[in-house]
C-alpha cells in the first residue's frame, strides 16, 4: 500500500516563497538606493515647486513600496497557511492509512483479550472446530484473531488437509494440536460469551471430545498478516 507523500510539494512551495521574497525585497532596496543617491546640491538648487513635485513623487514611490511590502506579507501568510494545511492533510491521511492497515491486518497489534488453547482428547481438533471458534469470537466483537500466530482475516481459509492429518490456515500448514487461538477485544465480554453454560464454545468443545481452556489477558500481541491481499472482482461503486 502506497503512503501519501506531500513533503516534497511543501519544500517546492517554500523555495518559491523564498525566491519571490528575495526578488521583491531587492527591488525595494534598489528603489530606496536611487532615492538616497539624489545629491544634496541638487535639492538645494531646486525651486520650491520642483521640491514639492519631487517630494510628491517620493511619497508616491514610498506608498507603492509600502503596498508591495504588504502584498509580500499577504503572500507569505497565504503560503504559510497552505503549508500548514498541507501538513495537517498529510497527518490526517497518515492516520487514516495507519488505521486502514490495522483494520485489514497488515500491522502487528496488541490489546486486552483472551487466549483459548484447543487440544485433542477423545477426538482430534478439526478445521470446523477452529471455524466455529473464530465465528464465535467475531460474534463477541473480537477485533483481531490469530491461530498459532497466524493472523486470521475475513478471507482466511481454514481447511483440513491430507485426510484430516493436518490443518491449513491462510495456506500455511499448522503442525497440529495444541492450537492456540488469540483474540483482542473486550476481554470480559468475549470471555462471558465463550463460557456460557451449554451454549458457549468451551462447553461445546468439551462435550464434543476436545480439551479447551480459556485465559483472560490484559495484553495480547497478534502478528500482522504477511501474505498479499488481492482484490480481483470488487471495486468502488461510483454513483452518478
């Protein structure tokens, strides 16, 4: 996933502002220098009317320069606001991308939750047992799930292979029981759903000949999904 880049644009705008300021300020100093280079003897020989005319012209030039300076200040303020807005936009986009990566499972995550250990007993753990548990965890509001440290996503396949001799998750072979399932979410709520007498997963798994244990944790770490997420058929709906 490509990350939005905007720092290069900000650098270009800053350089443009700097060059514009240098040019305009240079013009101002050149005009002031021209005024200062007027010889005192010339002023002394001027008539009163000529002096008034010259003073009027200088006043006009001064007002023009003052106006140019104000325009420069306005431009600088405008560019500064643009840069600040761009930085704020970049920050918001970075946050949205980070949140999106978390939601699709492309980031290592941590948080409170539960750990379920599922083992063989009178029968072996099968793929449908893991699917049943994953579905119940999602129903209970789990935000991230892993099986033997393999991240479980919405499109994850959990399949029995080779005459039920092993299970594959995300096309990764799991080496067999025990299976450690981690889930991040509201630990108390998830625990209460899994522990419901008779209908919760723990009781169902035990009744079906498996061994199941449940731990409530304040901090659980779940690794990111390392595979490639491909979207082949789905696209954004554009309304006319």
